[in-house]
């Protein structure tokens, strides 16, 4: 069907219409604590089709070195149909599309839990996102509460490609006006959370390309308990505001200096770098040393942003090998669990010398232990990666 609409000369209308200050609309987005009702499910707006340029731009801007994310021939040799979209881009899109519904009125993101990447995402795929409210914990009149949500992302075939849980601190509405909500579904939404998720990978058997990755990042190059001091840092500039909106994050804390300087407390001042981007840059800093021979980023848990990051801060990272277990049969790969520690404005080697084993203890547990939190530490997470073993000779 096509329609035809006449196009006429546009006449100036404003001078003839009197200004009325009695008819003012002030849109506000996000949900207050009262709006996040356990059992509710929200379909998030917009959706995002990822093209090759965007996939490659993200992988390189966030310092990935695994050829799966930008070398088509390499990716196809392993059984994938095209280059893979970086899991960090998948995660950032799925989280960010939900900000308008879940956390645009949030005071803080408290943690990420049980994140699982379940299917490959390729350039050309379209991702959508939805959230289910699991639990709401109220802490008294006038105090912010804590909300536990599950969020998942699906492709254009309605296949779940990623799911994760997080907890957010959200203020009560009080005397504030009701927010502008997205259109509610006329019928209850199906929320296809995978309680017993199965990873679906189209992996082919060897031989694989050689000479494109380092020889010290195969799974059998690591030992449990080993600490890797990543040598390079990444200085974040005001680019973070572009990337924040680029992945769909609408929270004004990341883009609006008037808003951020008008707040009080630790999160006031310059716009805060969106945490998903901090995570992506930190993971990128580890890429050459840990995951360039990875077949799959399986997921992560116990992820906490322990201090804010702003433009001008330099991120550095350390990793600790927590465990190594056998991978799926016929893959000649192992599953490695790493603890990733993110720092700001201190070289990783200097931080290790200064703080030692305290770097690897959860910041949330420090108070009970009578210890001071580390002001230079910005992030901690446990990530699980499927990594190739050394190729078999012959």
C-alpha cells in the first residue's frame, strides 16, 4: 500500500497563537519504586539492528583482539556464519534498551548476576529486550528500595540470545509526578526466561586458522590462582557520552551535565561513565592476555561497580584465574573462570604492589572485615570463558 499526501507551503503559525503557561507538559521517564511491581513484565522500546560497521566499530573501540569479532574468514572457519557481534555490545544493548523502563529513575545499579550468552549474534540481527520484576524490597518510608529484575534479549527469530539478572536501588516517588510509561501490552507478555539454559554454538571441527593469535593465551597456558597484570590502560574521554546514547542508554546521569551536577552525594559532579561501557573497556584491556583464543564468552556474575568513573579517568585491569574445567567434548577447549578487577588512575602493577590480596576481596565485604574500601577500584566481576586448548600436533 502507498499513500499520497499533498505538500503545501508551510505558513508561520507561532505569532498568531497566544502562549498559555497553563498548558505545559513535562515528560519524565523511568519507574519509581512503586511502579516496579513484582510479577510485572515490560517490553522495552525501539529494538536495534546491528550492521557490520557498528559491530566492528564497537569491537575495536573497546579493544577486543579476538579475530572472531572482525575477521569473517576466521569466524567461518570455526563454524560461525559471519563475524560475531561482541558479547559486550550484545550486553550493553540489551541493558540499555531497558533503562527507560527499569532504571532511568534509579539511584544506583547494585550488581549483575548470572549473565549468560546463549546464541551467536551476527551483523544484520535485530535485538529486542524485556524485563521481569522478580522482587522489590522496601526499606521504610521515604527511603529508596532495592529491586531485583531479570532481563533478556531476543533476536528477530524470538530466540533468547542473552539473559541476566541485576539489582537496582530505586527512589520512592513521594510527591514527584507520575512518569511517562511506554505503551502497555493489552495481554500479559510471555517472558521466555531460560531456567535451564542450553548454549547453542555451531562449532566446526579442526583444522583452524593459525598465526592470527598469540601462543600464550590457549587454555592450557593458565593455572588456577595465577594473577595476570594487564600492562595497558585506557583513558576515557567525553566519547563515553556518545557511546552511552549509541547503545541506547537514556539515563541523564551519563549525558547531562546540568543533571549530574545538580545531584548530591558520590554520584554528583561530572556525568558518570555508564557502567556497561566501563566493563567493556576493562574486558577489552584483558583481551590480548586472556581471550584472543576464546571460542565463546559464556557469561559473568557477581559484577559490582564499586566507584564511579568520569571523563579523564584512566582504566587499568588485573585478572585472576579462579578455575579451569574441561570444555564440551570434541571442542579441544576448556572453561576458565576469571576474576576481573577494574581500577582507575593507577597502573595495575602499582595497584597490586600497594593493595595486594585486598584487591581481590569484594568491596561490599570490607566493612564487616574492618577494612577500608579501595578508592582506586571501580569494578569487580567473575567471568566464564570457553577457550581453545593448544592445538594438537598431527
